[in-house]
């Protein structure tokens, strides 16, 4: 599959690129093409250094990446995501869009501040064409751990989406990352639950002197 | 400490009685005193059978138990809890009240349906005298596993409350139960987060063929 990672130069984007490289064609994208190309080169070098011969990571602009991709990973901040998608609207046909977006504000500690639709995922689905299948997932995977290939990620990943096939594809992509266990979280209407876990986990970590918290359901 | 367990004849009440017996005086309570006395006798027999000599579990009515207790565990359904507390109001002075209460409805799957205060814990704090310290916790501990003494519970327990000392007491009570790790979840305003996890966990279990799900933050 061809996977475009919007926000691909950030650490969570790096993690996905490194973890899915070799299995899929990865398009690392950014508004600034230079930045995307440099990041793709950097990730490629990391994998070459680890002995991988051909990893298929390319840097490119958002428009081209979305047009070519089967799966678009939205690893960008909530602020600005809607206007970004509105600009890129003509590029969307029937892709699977994985939303990692969490609307939260810092008010001393962090607070979940969803839009009136109830969650970022629902708002994003509303903006995109109906033929695009939004799946909500990966909000609670540690970016730092994801980018460290030597670490196995003993986390559970809850996947929410209204399109069963798209959800199954994302669950399969999750299984391809060592030790991650995908769990079916139901429809997109349940996305608020996994989105709101993010500020809750950050606050828990701050209050209890922990870091990089993920969730496991035991 | 003297711990009164409202809803003490249910399985989560049984688990707490068995796990805290011997360390604290346990008052198993119910509206029907006979039922409470029978349950206390049954729990005592379970512990005697396991070789415990004196376990200090007594059955009694709600009024007497609350009046005598340092800590009151509210392990009752959301429906009816407010009218129950209003009836028992004269018995409350300055106890710690641990709310396990989750307002949820079954609509195919389960849904979190909090009162206008934002969570059951906040509504309960509003009803009780200001001198009573409400702490919200234990919503996501499996009742079945808690009642099986041979099982260690490798769960995290998030504790929310506005009174620091009361919260610390509940965290200490949590540490007394083998393998449970208490985590400071902040003030009572954050209780909606741990309450809403309960229907989410039940739905996750149903959808993914799992059971008795608890949470671990890793």
C-alpha cells in the first residue's frame, strides 16, 4: 500500500515511516517539500544503517502524496487541521484517512476540548468527501517509543471507524508494528473516548512522575 | 479503619470485604439487614476456610454502618444512589466516601450518561455535606477477579478527589490489595474520565471477545 504521512517530519510521523517501511511505500509529507525530502532521507539512512536495503521512503508535498496514497495518516495538531484539509480537498477521493488528531488545550494541566461534532474524527469526516473513510486511532502511542525501532510497543491500540473494511485495514497495519495489539473500538462516534484519553494520560504522567504512557487493557 | 461497604452483598462488595478483611473492620451493609448479615457470614467462612482466624467482617444496615465508618464505599448502581444518599444524609459527618458509581445506559452497547454536574462523583459530592470527602475510584476493577483471592490484580487504579488526605488514604487502601497500583488522577472534576472508561471497557470486551477488562498504563 501507499501510505502518506501528513506531519511526517514530526516524531510520530518518523515512527510510522520507520515501522512501516519495507512493507509499504511511505510518502513523508510536509507543506515544505525540502523538509519532507530531508526527513525521508534521514529516515532512509536510519534504516540503511540498520541493514535494510530498500525501504521505499519518499519525501513530497501534501497534495501529491494525498493524490497517490491509499492511506493518509493525519499526524498534525488539531489547530489548523480543518483549514489544511479544506485546502487539500480536491486531492481526496476514496482514501482511508487515519486521524491521530486530539483537540486539547493546556490550562495548567491538559484538557480535552472537542469541537461541537463531539470529536476531531467526526469533524474531519464532516469536512472530507463521504467516499473518504476516516478511521480514528494511534492517539495514545508514545511518539518517542514508536521512533525507537529497538523498542517493542506493548500497547493496545483502539481503532474506531464507520467503514468496516477501512477499520480492518488499520487493524492490520497495527499488527505489523511489533507488539501493538489492535482492538475494535466501534464506530467513529466512539472516537471521543480515545481522543480524550490523550490529555488524561499526559496529566497522569505529570502527576505521577511517569512518562510516555500508553494503555493496555488487561 | 472502619470501612462500610454499601452494596456490600454484590460481587464488587464481596471482593473489597475479602481483600481488606483482617487489615480493617469491615461493615457489609444492605437495606435488608438479614441479607447483610448472611453475606458477612459467607465472606467470613471463605476467609476461615483459607486459614484466617479473625477477619472482622460484620453485617449491618446502612444507617448504623455509615454512622460508625471512617470510610464508606459506594458500590451501588447509579440509578437510585442520590435518593439513597438523601435518605441517609443525617448519618454523614466527615467520612471519606469512595464512589464507584458509573452513570451509564445500555443502548445496544453501553453509553456513559453523566448527570449535569459532569460525573456521578460530582453529583454525589453536591448532595453530601461539605465535610464529607468524596473520592472517585475503582470503577474499572473487575468484580469477579477482585472476589477471587487467589488472583493478583495487575491493574492500575486511578484515584480522583479534591481532598488530598482522603485521596492519599484511598491510594493507601489500594496498595493493600495485591498488585493494584494507585495513580493520582487529580481532582474530582476529572472523575468523568475514569467513570466513562467503564462503558468503554465493557464495549471493548464485547466487541473483541475479551472479558473482565481493566486498565494498565504502560
